C-alpha cells in the first residue's frame, strides 16, 4: 500500500488479532494509505504511543483502556493533541464512564459500540459501505464476538495465526485493504496447512489441561505456546470437554480468559487487563527465573503462578 506524505503523519495503532488487523485495513482504505502502522496489546498502548510523532493524525483500533497505565496513556494522548495532532479511537470493549469522560475531554474523537466488533465500529463510523467489506466485517465479528457464525472468520483466524511478528501482520493488513470477497489462493493454502496441525494441538490441550474448583466455579487451565490464533478454539474445546465455567489459558506474559456464562471481563480487569464479558485477557507478571524455566520447557512454576493469580481475584467477584 502506498505510503502517504503530507503535513500530518497518518499513524495507525491497532490490536494484534484478526479484529485489529481488519480494522487497520479499513482505516487504510478510508485514508488511501498510511505512514506508520503499530501493533499493541492494551497494557502496551501507552508505550507504543510514545513512538507516535507529535502532530500526527492517529487512529487507534480495537484497543480498550488498561486502567493501571491510564495516566501514562493520557500523557501521550495529550502530547499528540497539544502539538496540533488528531486522535480517532474505535473500540467495542467495555469502557467505564470515567474513562470516556476523561479521554473525550482531551479532544479524542471516540467511536464506541459494544454491539459489534472493532472492525464493525470502523466500518460504520467511516461510512465504508460495499458488499465485500460487509462480509469481511461479518466474518471478523463472528470470531471476535465468539459467535462462530460466519465461515470467513474461521478461515482468516488461521491465516492471522500462521506466523508471528509485526511484519506478517502488516502484510495481511495490506492484503485485506483490497479484499473483494474471495480468499486468495495463498490464504487457502495456509488454512489447509494450519488445520492439519490444529487437531493435534487441540487434542494435546485436552490431554494436558488441569482442573481446579473454587467454590461453585470450575476452572480448566492450560499452558499454550506460540499457537496464537488457537486461543478461542482451545478454550471452547476445554470448556465443553470439562464442563467448566472458565477457561484459563496461560502464556509466558499473559493470561487469556474465556467463558460461556461467567463475566471474565471483570476478572481480567481485577488482574490489570480487560476485554469482553466472555473473552478477556490480562498481563501475567512472572519472575525472570520462572520465565527462563518456561523457555527451557519447565512450565510448572509459570502455570502455578497463572492459576494462583486468577484464584486470588475470584473472591472479588459477586456473580457466584
């Protein structure tokens, strides 16, 4: 995609998943190009904004507020705006009223809608209306909102998780800018390759998962490696197999939470993260020794830390 050169730098900061990637592609279609593209997790957003030049036209997509870093986030937004820049923020996560009031007062143009995915918010807010893009948004929402009711989301999820790193994600963003309703042959080949491995990964998760009960709440937990795109699929399989209330997916630096009935967003928020009522996440702070042991294949200490962190916050919940 052609990069822009103008008085403003066109900068996009978006989430790392399919919803963030599609959201960025829609913004680029609207702008006709971009100058910088960054990927971030919510707790990293303030640090990524430090890289955004003053007097930029900034678009933030599919990233909610991380409360522990709110003050640092506000400082970066204020810097960009006071320099003559503009900030447009598209999101569908749950926002506290105080966050909306504080960030709106800075001059940020907020576009929030919890009834759709972030790509849907961008699509509706920027007036991008054509049949192919509508299907792309529906497929994205199907996966991100945990409905699994559109074939395209299941295909694109495998493509997004095929490789890690910002370079691959940016490549996909630019491929999807010109999405015409048909999956490229390249994508179909990737899906065939990934699905053949996927059954083995899910089978392994079912075999190695652990279960713990906390009062009336049953948790199933599992340590996940680099199979980034499989989080929701693994969690769904674990919840069904073990008839659990909450699936806890542990990684080296984060915890993913999924549920069909429990409000995991509040649990994630207590852990310093956020998300949706049925799908949320939080950072996992571990010692250097624990991290090194996990890299060496000794995962027990990390898993225990992960599960203990979740259990320590359950007494704050009032649903049960």
